[in-house]
C-alpha cells in the first residue's frame, strides 16, 4: 500500500472538509451540527457510527477483513469563544466562535484517514475505531466517552495536534512528559465582619486570604524538587461588601500545573494544610475544594512512540522529527491514556514563507493546509502498522 499516494489523493477532500468545519464552528459540548456532519461523512464511507446519549461527538468503527487487535484514532471537534479576524474565504459564520486551535484540521485529517482505511479493509488485520471527541477545550470531557464504554476492547490509542511552533513538514513524537495536568482549586477563607475603624473587633478574611496567596508559593519553591515543574496560580480573589467593612469571607480560585502524577495527587492536602495554617494565624478558618482536571500527558509507551515516529518519517521524510520541550498546557487525551496504552504527538503547520506564523487561540490563527493530508497519512499508517505488529 503506497500510503503517501493514498493520502495525497485525499488532499482536496481534507481541505474541503476543513473549510466546512472552520466556517461552522461550535463551542465545547455544543457540537451538534459538527457531529451530524461527521456522522454523515462516515456513513457515506460505509463506516458504522455510534453516538451517545447526552453528549455530542461520535465513534466510527472499521472492521478489517482479518482478525486482530483494535486501535483507536482520536480527533477533537470543538471550537473556541473567539471572534475571527476577517480575511479567509471560509471564515467563521458563527459570531464570536472560531476554530483557533486546529481542531477543524484534526477532524478533517481523521476523516481523510477514514476514507483511506475504509477503502482498504481487506488489508486490515483487526479493527480501527475513530473517535471524534467533544469539549477538549473545557477540561476532562474525554472521560464521558470512557464511562460510556467507547474504549472497551481498545488495545492502543493514537492522537496528535497540529502545532504552530513546528514548521510544516516536521513532527514530534517523544517519549516522556509532554503536557501537564490542569487542576482547579477553590479556597474559602472565613472570618468575622467589623467596621474598618475598629478592625480589632473582627477577623479580616481579605488580609488572611492575601497571606494565603503568598504562602501557596512555598509549595513550588520548597515542597517539590527544583528539578521538577510545578505552577500554582491564584487567578481570582473575591471578597468584601464595602470599602470600610472587614470582609467575613473571601474566595480564592486557582489552578495547578504539574507533571509528577504522585505529587499531583498530594496537592489537595498540601493546599489545605498551607491555607489552614496561614489563615489560622489571622483567626480565620478555611474550606478547600479541589477538582482534578486533565491528568499529565506522558508518553510512557516507548514502542508506540517508535511506531508513531516511523509513521511520521514514512510520510514526511527521514529527517522530519524535531524535539519539542514539554509544556504546562493541558490536553485531555491523557484521560484515555489512564485506561489504555497511548501515544500523542504534534504535526508542524507553521510556514514562514507563506506568512503562517500565528499562535494557537489567536483571532488570526491559521495553518499551512498543504501539510494536512500528511496528517491523514500518519493516522492511517500508525493504525495499520500497530495492527500489523
């Protein structure tokens, strides 16, 4: 099977699909029309499609002609609440909503791979599942498919992201830590009201909360190895009712980014301990809530990484691989990897010569579309190579 040629044959279809999706973006968990479009395309290919009660997105299944394992390929389908900068002939037609991260590209590439694989079922030893996932931008929505049984029988899962910091024609599939977790915490500091002219009669929740904000930074500076990464951010501080009244309650809301899974699991207790001890020094008490968002994305399975690297090299050329530092951004593909072996990587879409140099989540975000068919080829080749082994 000449995968490069087969992928090239899908180029026009992939770009057309991307333009349609880009022009009709939908926000996370509201991808109704996007799901309908994907299901329609898969059904045209003769691919069985499964949807799920209460959520958008879908799973297509390609049964090979020969028995074997099952591999899943993943694309995310949601857009962002961003107003697109005008200029493209296929600009967003939905005001305030835009595919500014490349999920339209992922979906189009996976549809292209589906066309390749579905037309070569006789060469497939096993089953290929195609998951088009809702809500990647808002947390841990991938878990919705896990709880509904979408991963049952899956032996491995593969995902990739178009990446604006890599040149077109390059890719990255690397063993080890790739992206951090994205957890959220809320601390409610409770004190006692008093008039500003008599502060000794109360317990100032704002003053205590301010001290807690500073003290939380002792966790990344003193409680984790300096060779590891941890970011604790308090992004919201809400409290008080009037300028001359001591607040009796102040709320702090923040995030945690870390790669170490064990240390991550200890963060709720560490935050509670620091907040309680510091606020207690001001005569205040605290309540703490902690939400575990997407877990750290770590490519633990070296063999799968090597398969992905070989697929990329076969599609893009022997010298296509590039190093890419790990990032403290998050990706809920990691939730799937908690249940089945997986690998995640990046496909370069930057092209300075064409002026395509914009970052993700920007109103002018764009990609070099000439590389998208290669993404379809990598998807399809990885599936066939995994099943072949």
